[in-house]
C-alpha cells in the first residue's frame, strides 16, 4: 500500500513539488505577515528556489509536458533550498558567520549616519532565531523539508528515466 502511494506521488511529482513549494512559501508569508516575524536576508534567499519551482510547475501545467526536464530543474532547486537552509542553520548556531548583509554593523561617528545605518540596515539578523519548535528553528525545518523534497524529486526522475522505453539500435538486435 505504501509503495503504491509513493509511486502515485512520483507519477505526479511535478504537481507534488509545485504544491510543496507553494506550501513552503505560504508558511514563510504567514510567519512574516500574520505572526510579524521579520525575515532576514537568508530567509528571503531561501524563498527563491521555491518560487522557481512554482514557475516550473505552472509552465508544466500550461503544456510544457517534459517531466524529466522540469524535474531535472526542480530537484537541484530543492538541493539549493536545502543548502541555503543548512547554511542558515549554521549561522543561527554560530557554527560560521553569515553574509555581511545578515548582521547589523553599526559604525557611525554622528547621529545622522547612525540613523541612516539603522533605517537602511537589515530588518532581522540571520544569526537570531526568531521562532523555534522543539529546538528546531524555521531554517532547520526548511532544511529537513527541502531535503525530503530533494530526495523525492531525484527518485521521481530515476523512476521516470527507468520507465522511458529505450531506442533499439541495429547493434542490439532490435
């Protein structure tokens, strides 16, 4: 039963990925606009692969029915999302430093310069955990989510490649 369900999901992998990406962005926008959790630079960067995946899904739904091509772009996009989220977790845990845009570096000699730096600086710091559940931050959940979707996407590609009929050549006796 489980393998039949997984096979059915793999057959509809493009739509599953598009829905999963939409869910990820819905969660991010809900955190930002409903719960007023300001995103940092890395949070915003983590949204980009999901947006690309949605665009690819819409392209597929509009008639570009090349499963392996679309999935061949979606799967690495999930890998990029996994990498960005993993990097973000490392910054949050202070395992390494984030980008300079991730932290507020205030170096001002007068009030006006300090005011400009505060107003034009990042809304949130990448190394501050704005929300967590059971010790896992939003970036940590995003890492796990994108990792599972990466594995799913690559498995769907393998399944689709396995199901493609091979051309027979004269040398193969066909």
